[in-house]
């Protein structure tokens, strides 16, 4: 089936607008610049970019929390197995088992107390805001296309006025087309200039609850982690806690490493 492009009005409009854009670039048709719209669009583009970054980083944060929790759980399981294989009744083995239980509870809490609320209060609002941008961009694109139509009609009227045609109906017809193009463009342009600032003004009250929820969830997760892991400390001798506070554990570890280096199987001569 052969399609005749000349019979397609939308194709013809697209070609005419492409021609107008080219003529504007070469300076043959004057380009209309609305400073109010340009200013508001520039601020809107910054907001659009920031929201995209927020959504991406917000998801990355949740993914990182899940990954950290999973890695911590695997680490706790390995430590528990390591100490349990040596002496299950030792203080270190008991501490390792208590650490594993605490980490398991924290890992379960990620899904129950962090992931679902985080999606509801942070990721979903971010996704909702970002979902508006394609529609807004369609309005901006339509406004820009109507601007090209208006500039083309204005150029046509000026040329006919400067060099009248033998057909006296051409100028009145061109003027009518210009008036119609201007009316449509003004309608779309005024709507965007009026409503974009309202959207931007709403961004802070819109995201305030999400920001507060994020801080509260982070605080709760940190507090629960501290509470559960601090319980593991009771399995350590008080002298170990004192040595840690005094920064002496590094020296003790270095002493053990030195003893290992002296073993033949570790490379000693």
C-alpha cells in the first residue's frame, strides 16, 4: 500500500515547521522570544532534572540498604559458623551467635519497617511527580510548534505587505491565518507561564512529608541497630570494651599477626 505524504496534513505541517526552523536559523524568519516563558521553562528544566536524580538516588539508597543488610547477614552467619566450630561454649562463640540473631532481626526489619514505608512515603511520591513531566513536556512541545506556525504566518504577512500580490485576497487571508495562529499560541503560552510557577511553588510542601519520613526511618533503623548490637557487647569481657575505648585493640591484633608470621606455614624462614 502506497502512502501519499502530500495528502497527510500532519506530515505537511511537520515539513512546514521544519522549513520555518531552518529559515529562522539562517535569519530569514524572525524568531519570537517570550522572556517570561523562557525564564519559567529554565527553572522547570532544573526541577525536572533534580526530580529525576532524586528518584534514581532514592532507589539506589534502598537497594544499598538491602545489599548492606544481606552482606551483614552473610557475614554474621560465617562468623557464627567459624566460632561455633571452635568452641560453642566460649564467650566468643556466644557473642558470634548473639550477633547473628541480632543481624537476622535487623535484616527482617528492613523489609517490614523500612522497605514498604520507604516505597510508600518516598519512592511513590517521587514516581508520581516524575510521571507528570511527560504530559507537561507535551504541552511545551505543542506550544513550541504553535510558535513556529505563528512566526511563519507573521513572516508571510510582512512579505505580502512589503511586496503586494496581484491577488488582493492573499493579504487578508494571510492576516486571518496570523490572527488565528497568534490566538492559539497565546492561549498555550499564557497557560504555561501561569501554571509552571504554581507547580514549582508546590515542590517544597509536596516533598516535605517525604523528607521528614526519610529522616524518621533512618533514625529508627539506626536506633534499632544500636539497641540490638549493643546487647552483643555483654558477651565480651569488660577489659575488651575498655581496650577498644582506649584504642589498644589494634596493638593486640598486630601482636597476634606477628605470632602468625613466625609460623613456618605462614612463610617464616
